[in-house]
C-alpha cells in the first residue's frame, strides 16, 4: 500500500498534469448547456458543428441580470497573457483547490466536540 | 453544465440557493462528524483533481464538448452523497469566484445539479447496481452516467422554468449531449476508483472490487 505522503504527491502531480494538458488539448467546442442554448436559439442544429462566432448567452433570453467580472475569466489571464497566462491560471486554481479542500475539511473536523 | 448568471432570474436563483444551502449544511455536518482524519488528504487531492479535469473539455461530436463533473465519483469513494455536495461546493465556489465558470447567483442551482444530484444518484445508483452486478467498476460507471444524464435533465427543467430554454427542445438537446458526455463521466469515474483501489484501498468506502456489497 502506498504511503499517504506518496499518495498526496502522486495525486497532486496527476491533477497538475491533467490541468496543464488541458490548456493545450481541451476542446474549444461549447459544453452541453451552451450547445443546447445554441440549438434552442437557432444557431445550430442538434448534430451540426458549432459556428465559430456562436455565443451561447446571446442565443437565448437572459433573465438573469446580475453580472460579475471574475479575476481570471475562462481559466486565463486575458488574451495578451496567452498560453503562459492560462498555465499560471490553471496551476494556481489547482493549488488553491488543494489548499481549500484540506483547509476546509480540517477546520470543520476541528469543530467536532471532544468526547 | 455550469449555469451562468444570465440564465436564471434572481428570485428563482435565490430559491435554488436556499435549497442548496440546506444540503450544504448537511454536508458540513457530514464533514464534521463522519470525515476521518486520514481521509482529509483524499478530500484535498480529489478537490484539486476534479477542478483540473473540469477544465479539460473532451469533444463528444455534434459540435459539443464535455468533462467529468465528479459528484458520483466523490460520493462512491467516500460512501456518502454529502461528500459530493461538500467537495463540489468547494470546486464551484473557486470556479465561480475566480474563473467565471458558472455564475454566483446561479451557484445554488449548480450545487443542486452537480453536487446533490451527482452525489445522490451516484451513491445510491452505485450501491443498488453493486448489489446486482457485484462489480465495482461497472456499477460505478453506470451510476456516474445516470448522475450526469439526470442532472442535465433537471438543468433543462430549471432552464424552462427560467424562460431561457423551451422545455421539450431543451430536454432533448440536454439529454442527447449529456448521454454522450455521461460516457466520459462513467469511464473516468471507474478509472479513478481503480487507481485509488490499487494505491490506497483503505481510503475507499467500499474496498471490495468484485463480490460483496458496500456496508
């Protein structure tokens, strides 16, 4: 059986590898929800390819009026930062996620009343 | 399947948030009382891994792509649907706040679809199927596919209530695309359980690979 330390390191390396490969290899096609928006909005048919300029949020009514500008939209640091920016963004996200996963679960567990 | 802020009007978004918070509270209680010390690293690794893999969209044809959601995976690994709510909520907070993936007002709906439906369908689908098939990987893969597919149908209903998609065309398109995306969900869920089984079987809630049923 693998040591805990080894398990953590291998798990984290796998996550980083997946994230880094994703920057180069992830599909640019819209996801299922966006594709559905394009279908019901008449921008594509169920099985057709997606037009280059298709915008899911413009294809359907937008009843939600709230808007929010995230600091690293679409897992990038803006167009000018390019691939390098996207790599920094995804690695940062993975490290934040690891820290938050550990921190949040340890903190909540610490609230357990001593028996 | 991350719903952006634009797709749900605020009053409805608030209702989804209230429902989601009930499950989040139950998930926090699970983490406080049921999560053992030695599985905290597993929470951290799965949270990081699910975040990474959700950025990796794979093409499924029909001009569409998809990625693992991971709710079923977490629920099966930890043996509790509340583990999925707990980890998926953390992932959705980071995605929404920092990366603009999924809205903030719609985060409640996203927690329901991906964490709650993913976790409950994944966990109960798995335990039910495992009792019949006696095979961990087939049960996990099929349960994960169902979790993805049913979450997508619920999402289509939410979009219809919001007035964003018409009901039937929305259900058809969401159903067709996520029937395909669910194959990714099924394969990766089974693969990750296989990897954990062969590295740290003690961390799995159900460490029986072939015979036996989760207890």
